[in-house]
C-alpha cells in the first residue's frame, strides 16, 4: 500500500490509517460480489478504491487500490487466478497469440458482471507502478553496463512468478520470489515524461509513457523510486506492478 501512495505523491498519509480512511469519508459504498466498494476520483485520472467487508462498517476496510484511468488498453486472455484474498485479485494473462504472459491486478473486480474464462479474450485498461527502476541513456548503454543475457526490448515478463514454479529452490529464493510475485519485469525506452499533482497536497509525482509488447503503458512513480529524473529517450529496466480495469 505504501508503495502506491508514495508513487502518487501521497506519502504523508501512507502510514496514517485514519487519513487513508478519510479519503473515502462521505462516499457512498457500492455493493459488489466479493466486497463493498468506495470509489473516489482525483485529478488526471487517479482513482482510489476502498474494498470493505460485505455487511461491515465503513471502517472495515480490507485494502485500498490505486489506479490511473487513461487510454492504455490491451487485449488479452486470462490464464489463471493467483487467488482473491485480502490482496487485489491477481490474474495471469497471455497475449491473444499465446506468445507472451504477464500479471495484472484487477480493481473493482466485484463490481463487474464479467466472468473470466480461460482463453476468452478481454479488454483491459492498464497502468503501471514501477519499483527498483534502473535508468540508462539508451539500449546500447544498458547492454554496455550489464552482462547478458539481456531482456528483450519492450518485454513484459512475470519473472518472479515464473521462477517460483521451479523445483529445488532455496528458502532465500522462495522468499524473494513470493514477496515479489505480483511484479512483472519491464525493459524499454521512455517516450515522454510529465510532472503531475494528483491531489491538493504539496507532493508531485511523474508519469512516463512507454511502449510494451502488449501496447502502450503509463508508469506512475515518485522521485524516491528512481535515482535520477527520467527523461524522454532514457532506457529503463525494472519491476512493474500492473493495475487493470476490465472494459
């Protein structure tokens, strides 16, 4: 939770449960199939979604999801669910040609009447929250500063989930992969970057537009995620948490 609030320029409230709940004060809850939901829209497409225990009080919040409403849309096929627990429902998707795979965490899942069936094509509106990004001047710079094998350009890959399926893992490896299982590895060039302010706080964050093997993607992050400002033409490599909304 703290990662996403920090990424949105809301770090001052990320450790304060009362202030997080106050984001949804006075908002009417909507009844979903799994939880009740409170939804608040902010500037520049920011949507905050609180999941509340069904038949519970407004303070019985299971979790708060963050998403950016934009024009980045992908077509994909659901492959398997990673479970719908106290976390966001995470789904392993494949591209429609079955050549690529990635993990998306669906917001407002219980408000949709859609039934996700394996290999049924769906449309997802997506955004990404990166962490541990490495920044390079170009693809050439990335390859010069690292030993191969190299990640393919514009690749999305559920690296931690994939490696968690291997046999004979050490306990340290199991812990690492399990803690990061919802993240995808990404590698590609930055098309543009803009500075944004989603709320009335004095904190800013950034949106960088990139292309992926699945289509366009907006990355949302704060300065503390990166070692230096990301600019147009930079090449970035790192882990990305994908948030998706069924269209």
